[in-house]
C-alpha cells in the first residue's frame, strides 16, 4: 500500500495488509529495512537472520479492537554473531500491547471509577489494568519529595 493514512503510534511503518474481521481489524505491518547497531560490539550492519510474526494489541480504530501482526525482523552481527531484534517505535521489548494502548490505559486509569470499568472497553483483564495503574502510581510517588517529619498546626 503506497497511500497510507497515518495511524497514531505507527509512524514510519509499512502496512502490508488490512483485514476487517467481524469484530476487529487486523493490520499486517513491518518496518522498512535499515542498518542496525549491534548491542554487544557496536558494529553497524544490515544482515537479516530471520523473521517472526508478533501479535500486538493496539487501541480501538473506528470503535473496533485493532490487532497488529508485526513481521519482526531479527538481525545477526557479522562481527560477533550476536542475534538481536530490530528497533521499532510502537511496542516495547517483551510486550503484547502497543505503546499507544498503554498510554490510553494510563490516562484513563487515573479517572476511572473501577478497574473493571476500565478493562472492559480496552479488552484487557482487570489484573493487566491494575499493573499499568501501579506502574503509573509508582512513578508519580517517586517524583514527589517526602513530607517533613514534623508538621506544625496553627490554631
């Protein structure tokens, strides 16, 4: 597809195929080939070792859950033999939810009444939403200094 609309969180991504299923939208995506730096020795190369498909949950698009099928490329360093995955802007390492999905859950978790009310529209479990909320709360608590040991009360 040469004429793509820009989807939030999918900048510089090549969309190969779009399937509109009964209850969801499936996007088949991949990143363009570019040189990557080896995390072990630092040499730059573009030798591809293999591919694998990673299923990533993205936030809703036209009120339908969206699933990204990311054709993840693995590179091999020709100097040291280290195999490593390509860098991408839309999912963190070891994650099954996109960065945009995580941001939306983080923003809405602050204003939600219950975790169950938040989990249902995002199609996630309550425990997943609680873990995301705990991560946001932990960051916020670390940013604020502690209160002094003594607080004076004026009458």
